[in-house]
């Protein structure tokens, strides 16, 4: 999870980053997807 947030923060600092990728909604969606993936991996293994 910290890697996801750090990546989003680094992208946010880029002057040419797409507007849709740097908003709070993008961080929220990425976080939810990461949690869902982690839960899925935990249940499969």
C-alpha cells in the first residue's frame, strides 16, 4: 500500500501528468483496487 501511495504522489508532482490521474478520486480508486487484490490473493493462498 505505501508503494501505491508513493507512486501516486510522484505522478502528482509531474507537471505533465494527466489531470485524471492526480486527483483524490484516482487515489481512492487505486486504493480500493489494491485492497481488493490483496484480499483476493490472501483468500486464494
